[in-house]
């Protein structure tokens, strides 16, 4: 049954993705005008995951997200975050790897939504340009979301924080809000099989502004490690209130 549901979902994903790209060609949206269409697409995918595969989610600790712009640092475990996070965090600016440019749907969304390209080869020019763009959009009131490990990691309690998040934290001079989740339990990166269940996303207490680089990185690692371990040890959430 799981295999049949997966096959049905991937067929549905292909159809919805084709509709998205066809609509983008017909409408010829300019950069920055595509958010309503992207919203429709992402909601359609989450609907498919919930109603075809049986993969739902619950979002905890939202009261810890202050109004307006906020710096969010989240562990990344799955492709699921690409579908859900733009909706959950009010269309944040996201740092995405340059290799995404070659993906027809994801690359189009990244370009249309003004995401920042994050070089993985140590290109300082690209990094500096990305940080300046993040500052500009943050000051304009847009949340900024960064995956501080730079890659997906499904090992609880083993966050490997890169220095880039500390540089961004010190440049913006604002608190940083850690977020943990357990999407890798249901849709681990690199695997096509999606299992039914309820993903938990939990917003943790913000880390105050003004810490030294090392103190900030230590605080963020502790928060992500403890949070991911707590979610991995939690009992089954089959009876938890899920978001459709």
C-alpha cells in the first residue's frame, strides 16, 4: 500500500509541476510577482503528501517567532522542507546551493522568489554578495532562513554548524531563532520512499543578539542537538493534532 501511495503521489507531483511551469510560461511573471503561484504549488504538494501518502505535520512553538523579520536557523533532513518552509515561515529569504539552478522547477522558484545562491566551493565574492542581499531583504522586513549545517543531516544530536551562520548573525545584529524537526524519519534525503506519519517542527527559544562568534555557534549547536534528540526520542505522534 505504501508503494502504491508513493507511485500515486509522484505522478501527482509530476502533473502539478507541469501545471506550474506551463502557467509560468503563459503568464510570464516578473521576478517577485510569482509568490501567489508558488503558494498554490506548495500547498498542492503538501495536500498531496497529506491525502495521498498520509504524511502530515504539526508546527510547535510558533509563538516564539516575533512579528516581522527574523533570522531562522534550522536543521535540514529532507526534501519536505523545500515544500513546507516557505509557507510555514511567511516566505523567508532562503540560502540555496548554486547547483539548484539546473533544476527546472526548484531553480525557477529560487529565481522568482529572490533566494540567495550559496556557493559551496568557498567563493568569497558569491558569499559576500549573498550576505549583502540577505541584509537588504532583511532590512526590508523579510525573514531570513538558513540551514547552518550546509547540507542535510539525519543524525540526532550531531549538528555540524558552519561559520556562515555566525557571520550572518553578527552582520544582522539580531537574535537567531533555532528550529528543529524530524522529517528525516519519514522522508530521508536520498530516498524516494515516503512513509506516512506526522512530522514535528518545533521553534526553540531565540538566541539573543550580541554573542561572540564562538559563543553563538556553541549555543546554536546545543539548541539543535538537544532539540533533535528530544524529537527522535519522542513517542509516536499518531494521535497528535496534524496540520493538513
